[in-house]
């Protein structure tokens, strides 16, 4: 018996199968035959859809997922570190521990 290669399903396909399972018009076995999947996989996708459904309607879902970053202090820190590196490089060149060529 040859093994079937591992299949990667798109999120759209998973949503389609999970919605078919949620509708309840067919049994999991019938849906599994229709989409050539195992019933356990359909149950997992259905549970994932139901667990994540509250995030679709949540107002703070996007703000909680990606907090806004204040860039000004990061630019200031980059400037400080650049100044420090330039100073230390000059000191090493004067001491003869670093060659002047780059």
C-alpha cells in the first residue's frame, strides 16, 4: 500500500469544510467522504472555527494583536549607539589596535 503525500489545505478550504460541519445538514462521515478527509480533521477545524469566532467580532482584536510601537525612542537609541561606535572606533584607530581602512 502506498502512502499518500502530506496535503496542505488552504485556510479557505478549511473554512469551507468547517462551515459545512457547523451547518449540520450532513454528518461528519458524509462531509469526510465529500471532501476526502478524516472526520477527526473536520472536527478539529470545526472546533478551531468556533473558538476563533469571537475574535471576528471583537473590537480590540486588531489592537491587541499588533500593539503600536513608538519609533521616536528607538531612533534616539540608534543615534546614541552609532555615536558610541564611531567614538570607540576612532579611539581604537588612535591606539593602533584597529587599522584605519574599512
